[in-house]
C-alpha cells in the first residue's frame, strides 16, 4: 500500500478510530478491538486495503496483536504535550518502517508524493506509514490545536479534528456527543 502524503484526512480519521478502540478509552466495556474480524471490519469501514492482506485474506491473531501494539504507540503520539514532541514521537514511529518517499504520476497527469515501503512489510508497518504521515500532514496543514482529548467528562478518548471548521469536541460524536446532549436535555427537563 502506497501512502499518498497529501491525503492526511483518511489516515488521521483511521488513527482516531483505532486509538479509541483501546480498553483505556472503553474502561467499562473493555477492548473494542478484541478479534481479527473486528480489525478487518475497521479497515473495511475506512476503505483500507493493505497489501499485507492480499486476496481478501483477513488479519491473523498475530497481526491483531501487532496493530493493538501500534494503537498504544499512536496514543502516545496523540498525547504529546507539544507540537515538537508530537513530531519527534511520529518520526520515531516512522523510522521503524523501512521506506522511502517517491514522486509518482497520478491519474490527473500530475504527480503526488507517496511513502513506499522498501520491501514487503507487515500490516502494522503499512498502517504505521499511513497514520504517521497523516498525523504529520494534519499538524503541518491544520496545526497542533487539532489534536485533542474528548470533551466528554466520562470519556478518555482522543481525536484528530480534520473537520473544516475545526470545532469538533468529541472523539466519537455519535456516542460521546449524544451522551452529553441527552444528559443536558434531562437536566433541562428536571428544571422545568
């Protein structure tokens, strides 16, 4: 899988969803990435077709364990206290995957920068390239303030806000945001 360096949104979105499967976030429910099928579904949900999973092969239990490990490394990057620390942690992550950056032709008769593995790499390595360059692209394009903790007082999630307005507040708006909205609605109802 070649990683297009100017498309940071899809990788940042995947990073957010991957990190928020952690039992660190889902304290009561536990790990939201408990098995290989769930990982396969997450990749599919994001339209990702890693080369490591050729011919429709699903992830193995070993690949699941590697991606769960990557998930914790990505969380460390997202928890970086400064932009410089975020860059340093991301660079360390990317150095673990042998790759090079290449300018390649695109379908519109132009060129795009791609991160290309030096040889065949595993699933976690491919996802490392995708996420690492996406986080650096988000930082460069949108700024460090787009890396945030969830605003819900009952959530330990983090996210990368790639929305146009940059006003996202929750790691999982449909879940965390909805919980806050319901709680606020109930509080208003009690007052009346």
